[in-house]
C-alpha cells in the first residue's frame, strides 16, 4: 500500500471516530433532557412550590388536654349510676383527666374502673366521707407526684386541696391539676380558704389548673359571688375560666319544704381557675347539660359536670 493510500485510510478512521463521539454525546444530552426538563417559568413555579411545601405551623399538632370536673354527691347518689354516667361521658377516652369531689372512699376504685384500667387515680386522705379524687389516663401522663395542701384544711374538719403533678409522656409538658371542695356551711372558713389558695398559687412556677366545687354562689344576674369569690380573685393571681354559657351547676330544693323548684336558680357553685403560666394557655369551660339531669333523684348527683379544654401556647 502506497503512502497516499495509508493517509486516506487514516483519514477515514478519524472521521468514523468523530462521528461515533458525536452520536454518544447526542444520546446523553437527549436522556438528560428527559430526566431534567427545562424549568418552568412564570406563575406555575409559585403554585407548585406553595402546594409542595406546607407551612411549618401546619406540621405541628396543638398540645391540648380535655378535663372533666364533677361533684358526684357521695351519699346522695349511687355509685352504680355515677359509674354508668362517667363511662357514657368518656366514650372513646374523650377526657384525659377527671377531678371529682364528694367521693365515698368505697367508690374511689369503682370510678377508676368505670373509665378503664388505663386510668390511674390519686385521692385525698382528708374529707371523711367526702373525698377528692383525680383520675388521669396513664397512657398519656406520668404522675410525678401528688400532695394535699394540708394547711388549707382548717381545723382538720374540711378538705385539703388535692394536687397532681403530671408530665405528658409524648412531649414532656408538665403542669399541676388541683381539685377543691371548699367549706359550705361556714362562710368565714371558706373566705380564709380562698385567701390561702391565693397565697399558695402566688409562688407556683408550673402551670396550675384548679377545678371543683368552690361554693362561691356566683349569681348570673348580678355577676357577683360571695366574699370568698372576691378573695379568690385578689391580685389577679387566679383567673376564672368563665363558662362559654352560664348555666346552673347545682340543684337545691329545701327538703323541709320541697316544691319542685330550684331554690337558687341562675347561679353556679362549680368553677375552673388557672394560675401561674397557665394563664397564658388557651382555656375554655363548658357546663354539661344532659337530658333529665335536674331535678336530681336519689341515684343521681345534684351537680352538673363541667368540662375544661386547655391548649398550650
């Protein structure tokens, strides 16, 4: 083969090599163009981004708890009926915490089992046959401690406030739940108890939610309670969580001269208060009215239960 032929052969090889490289490059660019198409422009980008990336506050569920408080009237009702009503109120474990007053010692466990074995309870040692009880869903809360404020049980003849320090197992939130049943017959004792509750709450650092039967005789028409109610609100240490609708919480018809009419219409005895950092939480309260609840009979309570929903800020 002469020099010209060799040169011609080499030239052909070079051309074939260049053609092959170009085809390969074209194929890669074609494949990339299918995987990464040209970015969209105009308003389409804004719409796509807004849908694909939700706002941060939509990703965080609100921390909220549901509480129910009720004076179950110890020997004025039957535990069988109260257990049935508690179970009906708490369908699907609606309430996380219960605060009960006027509980017979023999009924403490009964009310726990009416709610379910996953509800645990603590109770007051004071109060004789009218004990205080706090029940909580153990699946949600750890009990850090519980105690009675014994000095508020004046002369050891009434009931010391019962407090439970609870911790949310899921998020670590801690707070205090208190149940009270202040003196009824002795106004001066009730007034002193209210003042002592203010002094106690003044020093608290954890959120405090206090529910129960305070016997403050708040009258809807005048929007005033008795002197103990004024004592409780002194210095704005406690804030009353007023029900969204003012509804009687207690039925009383003098047994010496019964006439089938409530002797104290348009008033309430049962209250929810918040103190310390709990005043920054969103709290709502509602009195529960059930068909045929008033007037009560020998098997049912003479008080209506009320619920409180609290939402952490």
